[in-house]
């Protein structure tokens, strides 16, 4: 047990791309196993393909299970490890040494945590922990003589979107980080684990605001009408409203102003029938300027809400 605990600690402490005694990186540059971004996918999409009886190593097959990857260190210590619902995968790999498999451990951050810095810190820690657990499974598999090519990946998914409308009727977990399970792909080729439901979606221009003002100018009403209609045309579409400001005033004031601008557009979408759960608001304040804040025209450009279908 001590061996696995030490391995887990080492994986959490030692960064990827180790450096040798001469200060040179060993080997070629590795692709990070951590899939960036909060993937907007739904649990129901993966539950529908959970059929271990249909294993076929020659085809692109993908499965999902709510297997808790944080249990791996304890499971491997058993003389006869009980892999729970994950057992069929272990059995399959044991009998198919040439099968290639991609394991994606997925987690979510508790949506009650709203500060960006806190969420980013938790996501980094959670990803490192998940990867360490997968590495322990990989070592155990090697000890068992499994010769399958394994790709280990970790992803954060949007907890609210993952549960869909069920989210609004559920009791939220108390933990900051919520392990959600495994996505398993059996294929020799690259597989799209997280398809984008909004790929190819229509783009919408920014809504501009006068400095120090959160009033939506009437000339933008047709744009918001069109946006509401478009979002409602596909039940998988959501809209991300990101508010911005110029740099006049304090940082906290500008962030609050940028948030209010996005909220005003959200209110208008709600009035037009878009469900609240399909609208996400983000406040960026004076960050990411697209205009010169030293000019009036530049400040007008920066006082905006960007619209993204996701």
C-alpha cells in the first residue's frame, strides 16, 4: 500500500516533462493528457452507449460508467481487485492484448463555487489527482501482464450541463470536486470524446454600450429577438454572454458593470422565452480590450457583451 501512496504523491508533485541532472528535458515533448476547458456534454449521451456485450476492438466503440476513479488506489490493494462496473473492461483487456483503449476520467467543479480563481485552482488539483489514479491503474495493469496500448486523459465537464434539466431538481454534492466517472474508448484511431453540440452554429455580433452605462440600446432589440429565436430552434444550444468594460474606474466597479450588461441581455432573453438554464453569464470587466481605451471610439468598442452559442 505504501508503494501506491508514494506513487500517488509523486505524480501530484513532479511536473510532466521531467528534467535530468544536466538540466535537459528527457525525450520528445509530450502532449498533455489533460483536456482543456469545461466540456459541455450530457450524461445521457454516454449512458445510451453503455453496452459491454458489444465490444469490438476493430471499431470505434465508446462507453461510459460512473466508476469512481479515486477508488483505484484502494482497489489495486485487494488480492482479487473488485473493479465493480469497470470489471468487464478489465476482463476484456485481459483477453485482448492488442486492443487499444483510451481512458478519460471526468470530474466537475461544484457550481456553488463561482470565483474563477477558486475554480481554476480546484480544476488543476482535481486533474492532477485523476491522472495520478489512472497512472496507478496503468502500473497495476502492467504487473498483471496486460499489454494493451493505453491513452490516459482527464477532463473537466460542466456539472450543470452534464445533468441537463435534472440539475434543477437535484441536491448538490457538498464536495468541491465531484468525480463523475469514466469515458472509455476502444479504438486504434483518435476518437472525438467530446463532440461540440454547437459546431457550425451561427455567430452574433457584440452588443455595444455607452461608457458607464448598462442600458441596452433599442437598435439591438432585433439582434436579441433573432438570438432568442435561434437558441430556441435547437434544444442543445446554450448562449454564453460575456460582459466587458473600458478601464475607466476601479477594477471591481468595471467587473460589476460588465456583469450588469450581460445580465440585462439575459433578462431580455428570458422575456423572449429562453429558459434560464440555457443562459450563462460571465463578467470579464476591463480584461481583453479590443479597442484603445485612450480614445472614445476605443472605449465604445470595449464596452460590450459578446455572444457565443455553445
